[in-house]
C-alpha cells in the first residue's frame, strides 16, 4: 500500500489541524453542510487527507466530539487535583469547580455550538461514550466532595445538571434572552460578574442538600 504524503510529513500535526478545522466547520455550518473536502481546505492539507486519517465524515465528527469531551474530563480531573492538593474546604472546591467549568465553556464557543446542534438534531450523531465518561467523572467528584447521593437522578446528578445549565445558558443566549431580561454580557467584566453570581447561586442552593457545605458569599470563583 502506498504511503500517504501527509502522514509521512507530520502525522500528529496533520491530525490536529484536521480536528481543529472540522470542529470549526461543524460548529459554524453543521454536519450536513460540511464536507471532508472543506475540512481539508481549511486544515491546509490535501483533499484526501481527512478521509485517510478518519475514514468517513461521521467518524471525523465523532472524533471531534470525543476530543471535546476528553478536554472536559481533563479539566475536571485537573481542577479537583489542584483543590485536593491545597486542602481546600468543600465550599472552596465547589466554588473553584464551578468557576473552572464556567471559564472552560466561555473559552470554547465551538464546543457550545456543536452540542447545541446535537440537541436540535435530537442527538442522532452523538452515540459514543465520550460524553458519558466526562459526565460520570464530574458526577463522582461532586458526590465525593459534598457527600451527595450519586445514584441515577440522585442529588449529585441534579446538582451537576444545574451547574451545567447555569454555566451554559448565557453563552447561547448572550444576544437574545440575556439582553431581553436586562443582562449585558459584552466584556470580560460582564462575564466575571455573571460567574460570581452563578457560583454564589450554586453554593446557596446546596444549603439543604449537604451538611458538609456552609455557603458564604464569595467575590472570587477560583482557588487561591
């Protein structure tokens, strides 16, 4: 079998460029309106290279989503390890986790768009396990730190879903619902104010769920 020139040149770089281009195009145009040729052109590789590395367009799409969810899982693990190393209280651990997730989503608009497109298409292409493992890691971390029930539809699961919703909604509706209710989200200061509000809302909302948590208003959502 003949060797592919892109793979011979720098397979790691070519693969990363393809994933970056595909993530951008799938997020902006959607799955149906994006072709492998489009991805190759944006990635700066030959037209056949995306198919060579990933096979079909559906396989490339799943690879893009798997990478996104792997980043979520890594963010969860890194944030928790940092908190545990510093011997923070459950209050500080949760505040840091919510703040980290808020920042993670704000820095990855393509990820937000991809998942919203999945929701609108009834999740027909999101049939892998990557998103489940990321959610399970976050669920286990919340349950362990706060002493909450981690069974299906238990308190930990509902807390996690609420955190995701609070960190997610304003990014989708920064130009629709947010201004309609009088919330401006145009600057870094606006987002930081929103983040502090979300952190405090989560902490106070947990008062009746965990005896290990004693919420107090916090002006910062990051670990010291």
